[in-house]
């Protein structure tokens, strides 16, 4: 069954690929990736280097860390985003120096990498501790756990690093270990660990090993995390053990490095199909995927993948995708996350998510408008809550993505279908912010132009009142929406480390390009303007 909306098979104005054909290839790739796809994580890889040297591709993981270290000595994203992955990589590399391992890399190269990284971690001006702490999941657990472990290793440093004896990495101002200490005390009482903490079980160190209150999922994972699974497992019980098979499969995709989370099947499929549906692109042969999404919905909603708690964000995206595919489902599971002013991502969430509430609003508007008496008052409340959180420049930001373009596009997708008078000024402020923030080459991005952020910016522009300056910005941006295998995609999504979900981003690019092409064709923009904007 195809998704609702306008036909997606028209030829783009600049002779680019057919969006319907691209969507068909994307759906085939979704079906061929039962665990989902995600970029390699320096954080997760560093944890496996430290915790599971027996796991296949160990040497490749060390070489990945050495090759992916930045010139300044750090790993991961810019600013404060470098803190968690750099701490993890340092601890992993220190662990290799502590062990008598067969030579599969240069020990001198490892020492030099650790030395450069420690210099950055101790830099109060340019180091990651000089920046505000990003709102990464479990950051208040991973950072104190890694600082403690590195300090223990440097109490008696490996050969060649004696100058770092007794050194403790800097942490950002205001960061403390209160929650970390509370979680460790909780474990010692024997009380079962809350499910939302299993994704970062590795922070417990040796106490995580075979913790009686924790059990692997059917795929062998703990908290959908290779690091958490390795920490729980400890030494391998045998290659036939489900957790060993899970870990081997988790590192096979990148032939060594590990993603932050796997499986992410429900998350990947619901986000990708929703992006195509918003653009009105038919989704061919989607019945098997729709059946799996329906099966993933339970009384508490849907989870990103096995081992993670159900959450309002994934539930809303799953409901929206199913409705777009022609399989509407009762949205009652969503209402259990209603806090009275807004929706929590999961019960007991610290903070709140703009995009979770935008996705809830969008799902309710599609599924329950005029049919469910609960929908109208919820829609009014959540709309008001989102409007209150718009920044003065017109953008929104969120805890699940580093880029304000993602959050702003998500909010506008939820708001623009309501035709409420109070929404229009907020939409135009957002459009104005996007118009003002375009890079000289026509792209968009927080730290530099990226295809992904340009796709979100295009979606925001398309929500605005049609006018020549929007068409001009679209014409300059559309050439950056090419879907090519060699296109660089910096990780921008929040987990324990920043990550990049390639199929979700590909769907956003396909949808944005299809919508932009249609708008420019209707506006009579000559194809030469589209071609001239191609980088």
C-alpha cells in the first residue's frame, strides 16, 4: 500500500533523480537492515577497547581511534561535544597500554595519541571542559565514570606517560557526580536498575558484570548498547552466548568500531517513512515494514529498539508513519506521557524535549483531529508550550539533536497544519531566521553547511508565506540536497555520543528536494538557477 499524498515520480526541475525511485531504494535498504544503521561512535568504540579486548576486530577498533583523532587531540564533535568521546578514547587507549597485547598497532602511536588528548582535556581555554555540557543522554554518568577510571590509570601511568602521573581530567563548571554516586548506591542496595539506565550500564564498572537484576534481550543486548552489553558480560562465556553474538554483529557493520545504539529498527523506520510521507512521496512495498511497526506498538507505545524503554517520541513517529501508510492505529498509548502542560519523552525524564512534543502534536493532528475528544485540548496545550519555547531569533533547539534546524523543522511541521492565528507569527519568525542564516554557498548548518541541516532549513522555508526571497534561498539551497554515497555527513544526533543515522537523513534529503523542486517549478524558477547552486 502506498503512502498518501501527491505523486512522487515527477522529474525534478534540474534533472535530478526521481524521488519515487529514490524512495523505493530507501525502503529496500530499510528492509535489508533489520538492526538499523548508525555511524561509528568513538565513545562506544573506546568502551569496547577497554572492556572487550577479546571481541573480534579489536585491533581495528584501536586503529579507528588513532585514525579518527582530530588534530587538536580530541574525538567527536566540536566544543563540549568532544568531552565524552575523548574521555572514552583516552581510557580505551590507556587500557591497551596496560595490557600485554599482540602488536597490531604502534604502541608509540597510542602513547602519542593519549598525550595529545590529555593536553586537550587539561586545556581550560580550548578544551571541551571550557564549553557548556551538551544535553547528551547519561552525560552526568559517563563523564564522572570516565574521569574516575582515567585518574586511576594515571595514578600509575604506562611507560612513556609518566609525566601525567596523578593528573585528573578537567570537567565543565557545574558538573558534579551526585547522580553517578546515587546510581552506584542504588546498585549496592540490590534494587533493580531502571530500564532507562541500562543503556549506560557500563558506568558501573565491575559492578555491572552479570548484575542479577539485568537480563539480555532476545537479541542478546543490554540496553541496546554494545558498551553496556560488554560491561554486563565481562569475560566471554563462549562464542555461542547470545551476548557474544550480539556484540559480534554490532561491530561487524563497521568492521571494528561500534555504533552508540543497536538495534534502532523502529526508530529508523518510523522516522524515515514519516519524512517521505510529509513530502507526499508514495512508499512502495511497505506492508512488511508497516506490519513490524504495528507489532512494535504495545500498551506503553513503541521503543527505539529492544532493551530500551518505550517513549513518546518513537511512539508518535510510529503512529504518524502508520497513518501515512494507510494503517491508522489508536493513539491512546501516547496519552500516558501527558504531564498536563506537555509530554515527557519517557516517565521520569529529566528535562523536556521540543521535538518529542512536536511529533506528538503532529501524530495527534493526523490521527485524532475531530475524532478523539482528548486531542483538541492536548493540541492547544502543546501548541502553547512549543510557542513559549521559541528563541528570540525565531529558532527552536532540542535535546535529541545538535542542530536548531532539526528542531525548528520539526516544530513547524507540527504547527503549520493547524491554521491558528497565533501560530502564523511564530512560523514567519522561524522563516526569517532561516533566511538570515544561509551560508554564502547556499547551504545551512550550525558549524558549517551540511546536507542534512540544509534539508531541515528547506522544510522551514517551505512553511513560510510564498515570496521571492524564499524562492531565491531555496534555489541556492537545493543543490546541496544531493544524495550521493560519498557525501560527508557529520554526526549531529544525540546519544551518549553524537551519531549519524544515514537512512533517516537520506529520507529527509529526498523529501526536502522533492518539495523544493515542486515549489520552484510552480514559481517559474529557471532550471539554470538550480544547476548553478550545485556544489
